[in-house]
C-alpha cells in the first residue's frame, strides 16, 4: 500500500511556495506604498528618516525595499506559482461547468 498526498496537501505546498516566492516583491510594494503615504524619500542607496507615530522607520523601510533584490532569484518561481494557480482555477471552472 503506497501513500500518495491528497489534493489539499499540494495546495498547501503551493501556497507556501507562493508566499516565499512573492515575499520580496510584496515587501518592495509595501515599503513603497508606506513611504508614499508618509511622504518619505525611499531608495536603495541609503536609509532616510521617516516618521510614523513619532518613530523613525526609515531603516525598516530601507531594509524592506532592498529585500526586493532577492526578487531576482524568486521571480521565476513567482511566475511559476501564478501559472499553477491559474491552471488550478481553470481546472476547477472546467469541472464545475461540465
């Protein structure tokens, strides 16, 4: 008797890989949006002061922004997970309408 993972396990594994692959991209988008809302300067050269509720979060925003360079390594996996989720969605729709 052999053990085979169920469909739920594959979705959980894909969800974890998706989170890991997209995290650098999401980090950059979050840092950019937060800096824009707070009116702060943000670039990958140096951290700049940025106040949120009286606390300087410029270093944190800088770290989040520079983490985007990891996206060069994870971007192919991010595209792969997007295609996998699209395939799973299309397959579910196909089965529903048959």
